[in-house]
C-alpha cells in the first residue's frame, strides 16, 4: 500500500488531475489562458497590412448583417466612416472566455465614442445563454447573431475570431484565437484608426 501512495505517484496524480480539469472544465482553461495573457502572451499584432493602404482595398460590406436580441438589424455597409470591432465568440469556448474581460475593458473605453462600433457575435445565436453570461459577468457589450452570409475572408469558423475594420471598410486586423484587447498598444491602434482619414 505504501508503494501506491509514494511522493512520485501523488505528484503524478495531481498533475494528471490538473491536466484533466484543464481539458474538461472550460472556465479553468479560460482562467489559465487569461493568466498567460496577463504576463504578456497572446498580444494582438496590430500593424496595418500593406494591402490596406489603398482605397481600392476597401471591401463592400453591404449586406453583411447581424441582429440583436430585439430583432434590430445592423448592416456593416451602413457603418462606413466608423471603426468596427467585430468579435465572434461562444459561451462554451475557453479562449473566448479568456479574452472577454479584455474585450469588455476595450468596450468600456470606447462605448460612448460614436466613431467606434462593437459587434459581439454569439456563434450559437443563443441570446438567452449569451445574455445570462453577460449579466453574470456584469458586461454591457452588445450581443448579436449572424443575419446574413459571412464571407470567409471575415470569418472562417474558428472561435474566437476578431476583425477590425477601418473607417473605409478595410480589414485592418483579423485574428483567430485569444488576445489581450485591453493592451495599451491595441487601444492606441483603435485610436489611430479612428483619427485616420485615409
């Protein structure tokens, strides 16, 4: 019996238990990812791609639409002249849960700015579940569901996916996976897009 409960087996058992928790408990995995974000990993790369430098690179966003819980439709084509922060997420997705506090901090910073629009798209289109999640976390971010076809250059199906459009409708940022959107570098990036007239 002593051989089973030796120090090595206990440490291996604890390690295995920790590993299983990370695999099967989304909130535990999200907490670990969030911790890694706090120490500087998962920084979003915010250099504007060279292909966005010309007006011809602007995409026609008309017809790409989302609806909120009240049924109000938002068409990206009607948001020209605004910076759009578009985030695809789900309540069961650990990387989505990990980045959500930083998305909320970014939203809080720009929520009263008429030139910056936030669209958080619940990939499951389950407004009851996403509203419950937002209420539990005391987040005030607007939640939407997909209301049209979404081009693959915007969303390929991986969660989380975040896309930022400049005021001309050009993709200035497109990232799959968790990132810290409350970092000073990303906040400056949004401010530069907002102030740019190109």
